[in-house]
């Protein structure tokens, strides 16, 4: 049987079930087998892997994950896709479709359950783009984390996750994400390989969560500090950081203690520098 991620089979399935892609659920189905194969191939190798997928759609990527992993658990929000998946996933009994909004999944329970059964959980998905960041932070902030997350998103969002200091894409989201995970660009994907075709290109990013995030003891406080430093991009870090500690002299003193020139802009500061600033501000 032809792969699901082909133009003809996708069309055939959508017609058979009289389905149109739903914008409100961010539905853009992949129709290029080499792309789904490459995404599935890029998840870390290992034994007894369980792929956790967010939004299987009609099963294009799910099928490739099923061919490579001992188990697949896929969360789909759209009722209308359940009968489709029952048919397309019928050859793969180790694929379990759960009808649930992924943002409501109890990740601690899920990861504990899988680990007790001896599985190594990995996340792999072509994300619904309207909730890319909430899904990622749901994963990052869980107490029991999945250490590898390989996901497709809009290219301009991907560029922010992997950005380097002093580039236009480097912002608070970059620093906060790179603090919790190592972020790697896996591949760029042109808009032409989707049905329907989105307005922008996509990219796949792989996040490898750090086992022991460095230094910042209070994650929330660190996040607030970084966000505060990027409030007004054109201003100096002194100006922005003053808003965080509410005292200009103190802000200057702390920046100097962290060996950050107060006249610099936040976008030039590395993750290490933000961590030092956090330490001298809250833990010295
Ligand atoms: N994996 C398929 C593919 O690559 O062709 C479909 C990807 S499509 C970009 C996103 C999928 O996520 C859709 O099937 C959509 O219904 C589903 N979805 C949207 N919001 C969701 C949510 N909160 N929880 C679970 N699935 C969701």
C-alpha cells in the first residue's frame, strides 16, 4: 500500500471521509513521503522507543513512527479524524490513538507509566502551529520530562529557537528555551509539501532537554528576568533591567557585578550572561 503522506493517497482519504482540513485545528497535512521519513529518522536511536505524537491528522507521520518505534501514542483533538485513523492505523496494532487535547495531558502520569513499562518516550510531531509555544512549554515544564522532542513548526518560529546572540531572531523566547534545552535545526520544509498549502515555510527543530538546567533555582523568576530584559528591544540592558529590579543604581551595580556592560543591548547577551545576572540578582 502507498504511504499515507503522498498527494494521491491524502486526497483519496480526505475525499472518502468527505473531510476538509480545519483551520481552527491548524490542519495542514504532509504529502511528501521523503519528508515524513526524514522526520521519523531524526528521532534518537534506541531500544523500546515510544513515540508520543501530537496531532496525527490522517496518520502520515504516525505511519513512519509506527515503522520505527515499538509503541506510538498519538493525541488527536478532532473527532472527525478518529474513524480515518482507525482505518489508516489498522495495520499497526502498536499505535494507540487518544482523543484528547494534548494541552490537557497529564505528562507526569504518561511518562511514569511508559518508563515503568520499560519504554523510552520521545516526542515527534508536525505541530498545530497556532499552539506551538504552549505545547512546547507544556512539555518543558512538566516535572517528568521527555528528553527528546522533534517537531515541525513555522520556519520563522524555528529560527527564534535556534538563534544566536546579536541576530534579529534572538529574543526572550530564545534564551528561555535554550536554558531548558539544546535546540538544533533538523531540516527546512517548503510550504509546497502540505495540503492545504500554508502561507509560510516550515522547519523541524529537535530539542534535547538538559537533565539538570544550569544555575537558575527558581525557573519562574529567571523567566521574568529575561522577559524584563527584552521589554524594549531598542533600549540598553540597563534601561530594561531597571524595570526588573525597580532601581537604576541597583540595576547598574548588578550588571557590573555580572560583568555585563550596562550600555549593551540584551540581544547581545549570551545565555551564560543572563544566568550570571540572575545569580548575582537573586542568589548572592
Ligand atoms: N500529523 C499530521 C501530518 O503531519 O500530516 C497532521 C499535522 S496538522 C499540522 C496538526 C494536527 O494537530 C491536526 O490533526 C489537528 O487536528 C491536531 N490538533 C490541533 N490541536 C490539537 C490539540 N490541542 N491536541 C491534539 N491535537 C491537536
